[in-house]
C-alpha cells in the first residue's frame, strides 16, 4: 500500500492521466461475474429493442452485435475442448484451432438466430451464490417470453481468468449448449476422423450462411 | 377399488418392463439409446408430421391470436396442471413446494379467474415443474433407454410409462364430453408447440445431426428437472486443462 503511494507521488502528470484513463479498463477485469452478465445483457437487449434492422432479421447486424459485445466474454477454446471430450487430445494443434474457429462460427450463428427471435422478453437475474475466492461460478437468469406461462432458465457457467470472467458454457432450460454436441462430435470423429468433423462443421456453417426461407 | 388394484398391477408390470429394457441397454452403439434404429425412424416420422401439420398450425395460432390471449390460454392449462404438480411435490417429500403449488392453484383459480391470470407468479409464488416421471426419478428409478414416441416425441422408458399415469391424473383428459375434451387437448398441444417455435428454429440452426442433438438435449433436460435445476456435475474426464 505504502509503496504504491510513493510511486504515485513520483509519477509525471502525463502518466497519471494515462493511468486514470485506463483505470476503468482494469476495473472491467475485476467486475463480479453476475454484474458482468447483467450489464452485457442489458446493453444487448437495449440494442435489440431499438434496432429495426435486427428486428427485421438482418443477420449481419446481429453478427456485429455479437462480435463486439458478447464474443470477448466467451472462452471458445474451452467450449470446443469440452465438446470434443477425449478426442481433443487426438487433434493436432492446427486441427484444434480449426475446430475452435468452426465451432465458434456455428455457436455464434445459433446465438444470432436466438437473438433475432428476441422481442418483448423479460430477463430476471437470480442472486449469485459464491464465495470471494471462487474461480468457477454459475450465473443464473430467467427469460420470460410473452404468450408463455413459464420462464426459461438461462445459466452462464463462468471461469475467472487474468482477463476477467469468461463464459465457457450456456445452459438453456438445463440443457448445455456445449455438451449437447459431445455425442455428435464423438460419432463424427469415430466415423470420419477429426478432419471429417471439421469438414462437417464447415459444411454446416456454409449452409447456415444462406438465409433460410423458413424464418419465423 | 378393483379398478385401482388393476391399475397398480399394470403400473408394476410397466415398471418391470422399463427395468428390463434398461437392462439390455448395452446392446446398441450408444448405451443410452439401444433402440436407435427405431427411434430414428420415428423421429423422422414425427418431424414430417410436425413440418406438414403442427408447425404451420402453431404458426397460424401465434399469428392470429394476440399475445395476451395466448398467455391467458397457456396460464389456464398451466393452472389445471398445478394440482397434479402439487401431488408430485408431496410424493417427493417436497412439502414447501407442495404448499407453494397448492397456494398457486388456490389463488389463480379464484382471483386469477379460473387460472387465466397467473397472479401467484406475480406475487412471487413460483411454479414448480414436476410430473410422475420426475417423481420416479427422485425415488431413484433410472430413466432407462431413450424412446421416441409417435406424435409425442422424445421420452425415455421411465418417462413414457409415467406419462400414462400423468394422463390419468390430467383433468383435461378426464373431461367427459369427448368433442370438448379433444378440442381442449388439441388447443393445449398447439399452444405448446407455438411456445416452442423459436426454440425449434434455433435447433435447426444449431444441430449437425438433429436426431442426436435433440436426444442429448432431451436427456439433459429431464436429468436437470429431476434434480430441480441443480444436477450433480457429471465427471468431466476430458475437460483437462
């Protein structure tokens, strides 16, 4: 404590100014996980409700929103590793990278579909149960959609990293977005090898890139 | 009385069958899905029926009826369920939940005008999700193999048989007037399908193989419900850092 104060004194005004400007950034990394989820959700929901293009189903705008606001808070490598289970170690570092990229594209696209369906839903945040030392927590939220009597739980599994809290799994109504892929990935690898799985994912992503006429 | 005994016997036989099915569960490729060839065929059939009939009707339902009306209908059927949910709370020794669901039933049936308004939720009386399959699960009955039922979709040996019990206890199925009963069952079914329209469009986007995706999601969902949203973590052998 004392040493910091001494250093502060010795600091040039310019360096102090710089530090003052950067302080909020450093703070963002120490934000509690539930606060982080809430602030991001509120921010995204505000954009969703305001933006007419997104409501009309403009996939590019949704993708931009996800890329800038949501992606930085996800750990896709870990997500891919969990989905790959024991096959992760079979994959070479290049394959692991390709898998992560393709899986990320697929998840982002899935997420965009879910978000563009978002209209007048109401999000509730459950109190977070955790101890200060925890490095792995579940942030629970509930989404209520109009026309339905029951809210759907959306839980974020988060881990503490040097760069702040990162989401490594999302559970919708108790269903994990990541482990749901395990069996599919395992059987693809069994049948066609790791490269076969990468190809299937890339193929799926190409199909998804074309807008579907079935949009509801 | 005799009727009751026969029913109990039928249930025992059914449970025994579920146990036996679970016993041979190692025959198939996936230990949880030994009936995969049949299941896949039934899944495609259901999917075709859904695409041709249910989904279009559900879309129409959602397009024609305003949100508040759909919520009212959904609330009405949800309220009717609460009695049986309450019974299942008690069968699982969850007395506080039982009290909550009874309170919901009482408030919503009266002040909520036959359940059309869900005032209980507004004042913080949360609905619990219970059915007989979950009660069996709570008592330690394993889910048994995954089974895709005609028209009804994903289930398991345990939950499929338990569903028969749920149906027996379902006031909507017990309506004497057959045309009225069929209408009520139909409206409820379409309403539920309409609530799932967004979810199913997400699945279309997400799944590499829809059959496997739906199976895994369903099994996770049921496990999660049996543990009331907090299932013990499954061993993450492979999530090595």
